[in-house]
C-alpha cells in the first residue's frame, strides 16, 4: 500500500522559536512553524503541494528514502488526489474513457484530473474505483 510518506528534517530557524522543515527527497517542500505542531502541519501541506506540482509538470514522484527523519504524509485530500493521478497514469486510459466509466462529462473529468483543482474525496474515490483500485485511509498517532 502506497502512503506518500517522506522523511522530514526539523531544524532550528534563524529566529528564536522557529522550526524549519525540509525534505531531502522533495527539496521544493520547505516550510517553517512557530512550534512543532505548526511545523508538522505546514510540512504536510508543503509536501502535498510540492508532490502535486511534480505531477502537474509531468514529473514522476520521487521514491521516499529510508531516512531517519520524522515521516510526514500530505493531508488526506491531497493523498487521494495523488493516488488518483498515479492510478490514471498507470491505467493507460483516456480522459474520455474515465468519463464514460464515471458517467460524467469529459470536462468534469478534466477538472478531477487537474492536480491543482480541489476535488471532494467521494469523487476521487469513485474515480479510483472506476480504474479498479480502492482508496484506503489509515489512522495513526499524531
């Protein structure tokens, strides 16, 4: 099961109390927070948006290294979008075919497949299912 989790490095910022978070595997994802909780939240968002940008630019997602850092995953809605986009690419079907499978207009599917367009999780789940996969959501300690 793919989780889209990447090891993050937390370091003290230049200003007192600031925590800087970076990802060796995704150097475009760098952020900070005023405390550990805010730094973790910002890191998840930064990672998710960087990974979506990779796909928007036609780049493959990097493989997570086995680093010693804290493992961070993007928010659930972004993970679902990443899973959809990778599933669509692997399925080798057209947007028109996905639209047919979903019973939707091709313009709607174009928006669903746009990495920067917000799509509700039920729609993402239905599209993933239409390609023979199942979206699974997990739970772990914060």
